[in-house]
C-alpha cells in the first residue's frame, strides 16, 4: 500500500464500509479500508456494530456510490434483513456488497450467496476474498472503465 | 470516578434486585439455594479444584449452540470423543449485547427451523434450570465463555445455574468486543460480577474467574496482554475472587510464546495477593486461520507443541474448521485430539530453547513500564489508573474496535516472527524499549528491502492464513495469485 | 567374498544382458536412447538439481497405485492439491519380490475389477513407455520408492523410463524388507544398480540415490541408522553415484531427532568423498500410527516441527490415514499441507534447543565405533566389513525380519523419550557407551517402578499409537481398557 | 510380560504364528509372540514372508491347535486364497485366525471381515486388535474354560 499506482478514476468515489449488527470483528474492515484507500477510493469507515440506519445515513450524507457491509460472526442474515428497503426508501442508488462469514457454521457458500442476492445485494463475498477482488468488482460495477484508468502514484 | 474498592453487601443486593427486572429468568436466582446446589455437586465438577489440582495442562474447547438439548449433546460428545478435560458454554452475540429479546427470537426460530439462528448458547434465556440441566448432564466442570461487557445478569443466572468458572473482565470484554461501552462503566459492571463470585467463594463455593487474554486475537504484543491480565486480576481479587486463570493467546513464535507464559505466571504470582491462586491458560492461535482444514491442523499443531513446552495449566483448543464458521462437533473434537496427541508426545521431553530468558526479561520490563504508569495515573488506584491510561493511550490494544481504547498501537513481526510494536501511539513504554522494537522491525524491513508501512502490518495479519508466520512480500506470489492485482510495488 | 570395487563396463553389460530375460519390458531399455531422453527433460524434472538447489526443505509424499492412469491422476493431485515439491512412485510388494508375473495378475485384476489389487505401482510391468508417460504427465521430479532387495531390473526400466531418483540400498532394502536374502547377494545386486546410476551420471544425467534411512521404522537407534546410511553411501559412491540423499526416520524426541540429522549431515560430508553431493531426508514417524486421523495429525505435526528445526533437504510426509491402509489421495495431500503449514510457520524462527550438541556427540561416537569395527572386520573393505559385521551381530537392526541380521538388539526409550539400547546383542559399541544407555534406561525403569523387560519395549512400540511418546505403565489404563487383561503386574 | 499370572490351562497348547505372503511387517507378530508366550501358549513363530505350505507343515509337525495368520501390507486376500483347502487336505483340525491390515486402502472392516470369514477363517481381527483380545478369543475357542483356569506365576 505504499507508493502504489492507483487509477485516477477511483479518486473521489465514495464508499461506505462497516460491520453490521452486534458484530465486533474489526480486523477485516481495517484491512479493507486501507486497501480501498490505497486504491484511490474515499472510504467512510463506520467501524463495527453499525446499524442499518447508520449505513443509510452515511451513504446519504456522503453521496456514496457503494455500501460495503461486513459480517463475520454469523448473524448476517438477521442483521441485513430490511436493509435494502431502507436504502430504497432513502432514495439511494448505490451498489451494495456484503462479505465475510455470512452464515453460522459450515455453510455451503453457493446457497449463502443466493440468500443474500435474494435480499438485494449486488455481490456477495466469502471470507477468502482478498481486498483486490472487492476493488476489481467496484471498478467494474461503478464503470471505472479502462478508458478512464489513467494512473497516479500515491504514497500512503 | 470509580475506585478499586470492594462492593458492600448492600450494594451487591441493590444491583441484584435491579437486574431482576431485565429478563424473567432472573427471578429464579436465589443465592443461598444456589450455594447449597453447588455444594451438592461432585468434586469432579468443581472447576477451581479440578484445574488447580491438575498435573498436566487440561484441554478445553469452545462450543455453543442455541438449544439446550443440542448443547448437552455437543458437550457430551466433546467429553467422550474429544477427551475434553474442561467444558465450555460459549454464549451467543445477542446475549453479549444484553439483547435477551433478540436472543429469544433466535432461540425460537432455531427450534422451529432446526437450523441454528444464534452463534452461541443464550444462557440467560435458558435460565437457572436450563443451566443446571446442562451442568448435570456432563462429567467435567463447565465454564461460561462469552464476551459480554455487561455480564451481570449472565453471571447471576449462570452462577446460580451451577457453573463455577466465568471468563472475561472489564477490559478484556470491552476493548476487543464493543464499540461504545465506556470503560468506567464496564469496570463497575465487572465489580458486581467479581463481587458475586467473591460472595460464592466466601460461602465455600470457589468461582474461578478467567480474564480473556487474547484480546483482539490479532498480533497482540505479549506485554500488553499481560498488563491487562494483571489489572483485571487485581480488580477481581479486590472483590474477593480467589481463583484466577490468567490468559494468553499464542502469537506463533515459540520463544516469545513460552517467554510470555513464563512472564504471565511469574507476574501473576508477584502482582496478586497470596490469597489468590493463580493459574494460566494458553489459547491456540486466535487470529485468522487458513481456509483449509489440513493447514489449520498445522496451526493447531504448533499451538500444541508450544503448550507442551510452556506447560500452562489449561489450553483452549481450536478446530480445523476455525476459518469458515462455528465448527461441527466432530471438527471440534478433532482439534482436541490433535492437540492432545502432539502435546502428550512432547510434554515428557526436556525442551529448553535458547533466548527464552532474554525475551522474558524484555516482556517483564515492558509490563512493569505499563503497570507503573497505570499506578501513577490512578494515584495508586488500579481502576482509575486503567481508565486514565486507556484514555490517554498509554495503555492501548491493537485493532481495538472500542472507543474506550485509542487503537493507535500497531504490531508487526520482526525477522524471527516475534510480535513487536510498529506504531506506539501513546503507549507507556520507555525510550529504551521502544528502540529495541524499532531496531527489530528495521532489520526486518531491511531483510525484505521495503519500508515499514501499514502494508507490513496487513501482510502479517494475513500471513498465517496464507501459510506463513511472517508476511514477507516474497510470500505473496505463492499464497494467492489474485493478490498481485492491488499492489504494484 | 565380494569387494567394494567398481563394476567394469563389461560386467555392467553382462548383467544387463542377463536381466533382459526376466520380463519382456526389459527389451525396450536402451541406455544411449535413455540418456538422450533424460537430456530432453526440462530442468524442473532434474531430481538432483532441484533437490540440491532448494533453499528450504522440499516435501515429498509416498504414493503408489497399480494403474498408470490412476497413478498419473494421483501424482497430479498431490502436486496441485498437496503442493508436493517432489513426487514418488511407490512400487508394489510383488515387484519388490521380483514376482512380475503376480504383479501382472494383480494389475490385470485391478483393471477388470476396478479395485486395487496391488499395494503399489508395478513399474516393470508398465515398462519404459509407461514410466515416461508418467514422468511427462507431472511437473515435479519423480523418485522410485520401493523396498526391493534385487532392484536391478526395476532400476534398468525406471532409469530408462525417465526417473532420476531411486530409493534403497543393499542393507536398507534387505534387513527391514526380507527374510532369506543374503546380504552379500544384495550388495552385489546394488553394485549393479549403483553402477548403472553412475553410468548415467557420467553421461551427464545425474541419478540421485537415496538409501532408506528408517530401516524397520520402529525405534531404530539413530547411530545404527546413520551407520547404515554411511556404509550404503560409500558403496554407492564407489560405483560412481554422485548425488546421495541420506535418510533418517523421526523417533519423536525433538533433541535426538535434530541431533541425529546434524550428525547424519556432518558425517555424510566427512565420510564420503568430496565428489559426492550429500543431502539429507527426514521421514516423518515411520512406526505405528494412532488409529485416528485427528491424532495422526498430531504425530505429523511433530514431524513437521522437527523438520523445521533440523532443516533437512527433504521431508517425506505421512498421511492421517497411515494407520489403516494406503491413504486416499485427499488424505495424502492433507498430510502434505499440514506439514507445510507447520513447517513454514516455524522455519523462519531461530530455535536452538539445549542439549543437541551433547546428543549429537554421543551419536557421533557411536557411529564411529560401529564404522571402525566394520572397517576392521573388512580389512578396509566396506562390503566385506558390512557382511561380517551383520553376521556377527556387531552391526544389527532392531526388529529386523531378515536372516541376514541377528535382530538381537532391542531399543527402548529413556525418561526423556530418547531411543536407547536396551538389549545390545553383539553390537560393536564400547563399554562406556553401553553404560550411558544402561544408565538412562535404569533411570526410566526407576521412574516407573518396574524392571527393564521386554514389556517396556512392547509398551514403547505401542506408545505413539496409544497417544504418548513413552510407553509408561501408567498410560496403559487410559489408552486401552482391554489392555489390562493380559498383564497382571 | 514379566512375572505374569498365566492360566495353567494354556500351557502346552501350541499355536502357529506367521506373516503370510511377501509381507515383511514383523513388529506385530513379535509383540504377539511375546504376549502369547507370556499367556502360557507354546508359540511357533514362522516369521515374515511365510508361505501357506509353511503354515500347514508347521501345524502338522507341532500338532498345533490354532493357526494365527498376520498380514499387514494389503495383499491378504490373494495370499490366503486356498489356505483352508490345504489345511483340510492335510487333515488338520485347527482354529484359524487372521489379523492386521487385511485390505489395500481405507476399507470398511465389516466387509473385510465377511470376506475372510467366507474364506474359512474362524475369526478376523483388525489392526487395532490388542494381543489380549486374541488371547481371550483363543481361550474361548480352545475351550480353556474357567474350571481349568488354575494359574501359575511365570517369569519371562
Ligand atoms: C480474530 C477473531 C475474533 C476476535 C475479534 C477481535 C476484533 N474485535 O476484531 C475476537 C476474539 C474478539 C472474536 C470474537 C468473536 N468471534 Co471471532 N473470530 C476471529 C477470527 C479468528 C479471525 C477474524 C479475523 O480477524 N480475520 C482476519 C481478517 C483480515 O480477515 P476477515 O475478518 O475474514 O476479513 C477479510 C475477508 O473476510 C473479507 N471481508 C470481510 N468483510 C467483507 C465485506 C465485503 C463487502 C468484502 C468485499 C469483503 C469482506 O475481506 C477482509 C480483509 O481481507 C475468525 C476465524 C477466522 N477467520 O480465522 C473468528 C470468527 C469470525 N469468530 C466467530 C465468532 C462466533 C465469534 C464470537 C461470537 C465468539 C464465539 N461465539 O466464539 C465473538 C463475536 C463477538 C462479537 N460480538 O462480534 C466465528 C463466526 C462464526 C460463524 N460465522 O459461523 C469465527 C468464524 C470463528 C469460528 N469458526 O467459530 N473473534
Ligand atoms: C513399520 C511399518 C513398516 C516397516 C516394517 C518393518 C518391519 N519389517 O516390520 C517398513 C518401513 C519396512 C514397511 C514397509 C512396507 N509397508 Co508398512 N507399515 C509400517 C507401519 C507404519 C507400522 C506397522 C507396525 O509395526 N505397527 C506396530 C505393531 C505393533 O502393530 P501391528 O503391526 O498393527 O500389529 C498388531 C495388530 O495389527 C495385531 N495383529 C497383526 N496381525 C495379527 C494377526 C492376528 C491373528 C491377530 C489376532 C492380531 C494381529 O496385533 C499386533 C500386535 O499388537 C504401518 C502403518 C501403521 N500401522 O501405522 C505401515 C503399513 C502396514 N505398511 C504398509 C505398506 C503398504 C508397506 C509397503 C508395501 C510399502 C509401501 N508400499 O508403502 C512395505 C511392505 C514391504 C513388505 N514386503 O512387507 C501399509 C499397508 C497398506 C494396506 N494394508 O492398505 C501400512 C498400513 C501403511 C499405509 N497406510 O500405507 N512398513
């Protein structure tokens, strides 16, 4: 993350990041925050134990283009229920990702992915996800096409 | 501001009375009846005496499922097929937040759907009778393991429910587990828990208390963890706790881990009054695991080998399924047996590794530095000192989610894989000690031909799950082909 | 009597010609064409240079199934999902007895029934083309691992088939593997094998040779194993072998294992001529495994930790299914990954254990004693000396099934778990050394309050599979409730 | 095995022990030999790599009451085929046991047991068998009843 080439296109693009519900696992989003920043995004990190309201409020306030929800402790389904209604109620047009250990126990990830896609998430990531995959996905979903992908050297 | 003084019986009664309103199951708690109940339990279920009387490290897994019948089956299985010496109930996250209503919903949903909708056992909801049913259904003593900042009601119900050991403490169950809990408040809450444990103890029912040593589980420098253990130990002892098990989470460097456990044991005995019986518990690696059961067994194996050399009183085992989610009972038992086999093969051997004394010296110096500062800041009062030290960042924990800690300190491994401090923040370590850390990390940076940046920390956080101890840049290529994408250095 | 002198080209040709009658596939062997074939192989398949050029211990599993397509699939799997650095073909038992006819039947039955009717890969039956298909289908270099006393035809076919490493030797593939093979005869047969390897080597195709260090795999005292390695090394070097990997099987005591590997490496370099490149291989525990995969992972973990400390050039891994039978490919790959994770986590750490130098000294003295006597008995000729020493029992291997060894020597563990000699038979160790062993075993007997009897040996043989390193009487109760029945002491 | 109480009844009862086929695993029968001797049996140990003929010849010569076949290396089925015909051809009336790792690979032991019982073995043992179990079985099968089970102290 030091002295990294980042695409200029990501600069000024705001993403909201946080751990939802009663979940206190902070290490993953700490790593994600650094990686997203290093890749040029403006990251608003809500930290752990963030409520659905906090996600929606932050996205509204910061005119965010994406909301990244992390959940590690196994209660993601319960904690995310209703989130997408709130997002549309707030009139937000954001890309939504969820990632981490999304089910309690030894789940079958395909099934878990289907569950969360059905809830409205644009992408669902498991705990093996490297930050680079999230960045690549954001670049695609926010149409940061290669035409715009001029790069700039950033020292973090 | 709160002080480190023993709660009076009146205060204890008053708080107890208040808490009874929080959830209906509290009504069933009757202290005198509970003491009689504990006295009726066989010696094999007396946690403190089983632990303190053991001549080899005892093994204990983590395990919690929502339903009582499932929890009983799980613990019986871990006892029989895992050979666990001590058993746990791991409490669910809603209970940890005192959201007994949500826990109730989760429990009922679980009963209806048959799939677990909680990540642990909601002991308050199960109530005194549920707890006793559990305690009676197994042979080994059972501990409550949770992560609850305000564990007062949980303690009332579970102590009355027959459990004789209770994990946690005001710092260790605040800093790593919460966001907005005030440290002063959690100290106050834990004074109640510890006083309640003390009250049982005075009636002849020793309640073992176990501060949670691993903290955030992620590259915590040993001296920080040990300082927290001693502070919590002291706070508990003030309230009358007489059986204390101080914890430490494996960092993966054998010399540092053995040295830290020695230091923890020695300091525990020095720092705490002679009335307190101090034991130690070693947690197998608490950070991110490899996403592969075979490799996870390698991590567990190193924990077992380290335990055999350091000989703590207790070892908390991990399962090969740690990475993915709450393990199956089979995987949990497998973690116990892998640990047992390796530990038993090594424990009879004399293994004296060079450099342990020196590392231990360094840890002792660091802990003294931290504790002296707490003493100063509190004008001799541990409670005040602790609050002030965390406020100023003179005490700090890496990756702490809680607002009660600065979370400015950042760790990284040195060239030998020992955890050093990369970013000190305001940490109360003297210049000489800081120089040692800086020098060690500089020499690693040199080995790797890169600067000391957060990247190094991030690489170290991922290293074990990627198959290494140290997050060297050279490892990245083989660890994950996708990795390269985001870094052009 | 045979002598340790290099076979002439004529002798080599004559024997080669004779062997061609043994099985039809021998006809396809053409030395010059084979050399050209080897030269066409990419650098990554050149066994000796891959092994000798590595900067970390390389991992290699054991693996052999009857069918070629299955063997290819198996090796590709072990490479891809196990991360094996070096690959094996383990040869079936009929081929080891030169019963190519029976092997053929087993192979055909396997093809018909779909279940494996051989315990390994019948390379002679698959012939030169089959071997080459295998070598070409994988990326890593492949070694032939067998246990064949008369491996001449196997060597002819497999060397021509593109393999560049060949396990075994006249002692190590006789004493532990046979009943009636004469040692003089096996030495003669291996002179051919080694000369053939030498002939390839002289043409620029280095064939790596690997004497089988674990011998009977069961509590073999390190000095005995090392003496055999050096004798076989010398015999091979005489025939022109220039790449030698000397082996050692883990005994489970970390200090003794690390000391033995140091001693093996040092003596290998001292004792063998400078033209020979000596490397070492460490075999994870070769004795009886626990009948439980979780516990087996503990045994494997200790092997990995030991390897990380001793840093041999190569590690042969075990699988968690070792106890029961030939492992599935998944279990085999799991053994590799468990080993890799633990080894990689420890290998960057400086771990210097006390007492290694002293144990190494003892091993060196013992090996010198044994080798000096062989030298004497052979009037300076290793071949003769070896034959005579085994005849008289001055060299001996515990639990040797072969009539060529006395099998009088019996091992037992001392109080620290190190393998000592309990029954010396005629072993050429001086009085002072014997006294050390006796004293160590006496002190164990005292600890256990029992006499030194065969019972102790039997208990030690079972100990690791029962969950311990040392077969203490106190362990029996918890290990196996049926145990008590047969012994009333 | 030292100074053990053994039932007098086992004394003088001869059992043949050996590893069949090309199998060289000797440790198991070494342990078995010692345990059987300590229990009072007269043990004739043929060692490893013993042929069917050797088993039959030894049983005839020593008037054995039981033949214990060990096989560890996975070829037991092939190696034992025809053994029981030879035994009856020789007119022998012996109890036959087989034990060890009887199949190649990770077998289902119930199936393996059935296979070997069908071949004529009276009892089939897996590799987890402790010598004491074999001794107990022999005592039952050779009708060394408790009436005869006077004991004697033996120093081995
Ligand atoms: C460290 C740890 C802890 C520490 C956390 C300290 C802290 N405050 O952060 C402590 C010890 C306090 C802890 C507590 C608990 N933990 Co915990 N913990 C872990 C552990 C070992 C490592 C997590 C970690 O830090 N990994 C390293 C980081 C870098 O990786 P990561 O978190 O996976 O994040 C990466 C990816 O997942 C991904 N990612 C994550 N989120 C998102 C989101 C998006 C949008 C994207 C694209 C990517 C992404 O990118 C991240 C960066 O690379 C995991 C198991 C494991 N993974 O090995 C268990 C684990 C997550 N914990 C678990 C549980 C259950 C708990 C507890 C409830 C206790 C309990 N019952 O045992 C409490 C929870 C308390 C609470 N209220 O939150 C379970 C969850 C079970 C489940 N889902 O089925 C796990 C899986 C362990 C297990 N097998 O049981 N834990
Ligand atoms: C040590 C060992 C070796 C040593 C043997 C040295 C020697 N000469 O004895 C060496 C290294 C030389 C070796 C070689 C081979 N081995 Co090996 N070996 C083992 C190992 C690790 C331990 C065996 C042992 O000594 N156990 C300790 C003794 C005390 O226990 P035991 O043998 O099980 O015997 C007890 C019981 O089984 C029972 N019992 C045995 N027989 C009988 C009979 C009766 C009637 C009764 C009642 C009871 C009984 O009582 C015994 C005493 O308690 C086993 C795996 C394991 N078990 O962990 C593999 C194993 C037996 N070997 C195996 C193989 C395949 C081989 C080889 C063919 C090599 C190869 N392809 O990899 C060669 C065979 C060469 C040959 N021709 O025989 C396989 C067998 C596979 C299968 N059946 O599917 C095993 C299971 C390993 C594996 N998982 O692949 N081996």
